[in-house]
């Protein structure tokens, strides 16, 4: 049912499966892929019947990072005025940041299922997801340092909230590979699995569990987690008090209570 050039989108049982679909290029991120990521997750955000999303990659690798052609083009903006060329490059970087931030801003939980290589921009991408799971032999690398540049679309801003400070610095400064097993040990992924088939089975089962919960409550959980990351405890407690002053009036709570009395599973509206 996908209508995209670089992404395959399938929706089943309230789960959106988003697959990076440039397998012959190891899912390298060309400009269409950047923009389609934003389009897809904005679509998921505004589509009520979708309750959770799974992000994976087709082929042998999850994502090999930014397409080299796009990288070279970005380093050679057109025009004579250096000021205007630098402004153009800045706008390009901000645009690419927005494309990945669409994953984080999506109101639905996003689960990354990673196999093979997750390199450079691929790491930026998965750090914007709610949860990450991988195969044992998958590997992660903040490759930008080996290109002589500083990662600039999310890794250095989000990874410090996911793993320990010292390990984050080690990975950013060295660009070394981290296997799925080590990624689990340092907290980059929740779990690692022996092969891709098992990975996808487990992730889809998890997505199915989330899809049975109150969509409004799930929305609130994601909102609060993101808010708390950048605010004090007092600010966050004040925010959740205001939030729940409205959301505790939802039909979902009444449905939960009725289901408990009737000894059945609750069924929530999209």
C-alpha cells in the first residue's frame, strides 16, 4: 500500500510498519528518503487508526547513513557569495534535522528494529525513536568523526539521554563499531536477538501489546517523557497535573472500568 519512492509503508492491526526501501544502496539516505521519512511519520501522527509504528530496513542493512552523492552536493552549494552559500547549507542541515525530528514528534510510539549496519545518519534516526531492538550481529557507528565532521542531525543531542556520558563520548570521538550485544549492555537497545526473523517477531509482538492500550494514555506517556527530558521535575509535575486534569475525563477510563466489571478486555476508540 506504499506510495513512496524510498519507503514502504504497510498498516495492519493498527501497526504501521515503515521500511527503508533502498536495499541495493544499503538504505543510504538520499534527499527523497529524508523528506519521505518526514511525510510518513506526519501521516502516522495524524492517522487515528494507527497506534504504534515499527521502523526497519529492507536488505542486508538497516541504514548506511547519508548518501555520498547528497553529502558531496551539500559541501558544494552554488553561488558566489560565501555568506549566502553558508546560509543555504545551514538551512539544509535544519531541514534534515526536521525530517528526523518528525519521528520523535510523532504522537505514536516508534520502535526501531535494527539489523546489519546502522551507520552515521542511521544512528541519528534510531535515537529519535522511542525504543530500539536489534540483532546480536547488528552494529552501530557514529561515522561522522571518520569523515572529519561533527554529527549534526540528532545523535549528539539525543544519545546523551539514552546511554552513559562517558560511553557516549567514546563512541562519538572514536566512531568505533558497537555490536548489538554491546548496544544492549550499554542501554542503546532494549534487547538483542539472534536473527532478523526473531527480531521482527518480537518487535511486532511488542507493538501489538502497545496497540491494545488506550491511545490517549499512550499519547500522554510519550508527551510527558519528552517534556521531562528538557524540564525540571517541578515543571514536569505541574505539566502532568494540568494534562490529567483534562485527560482523566476521557471515555477510555470509563471503558477500562466497565471492562473490569464485565471481566473482558477493554476496547478503545482510535
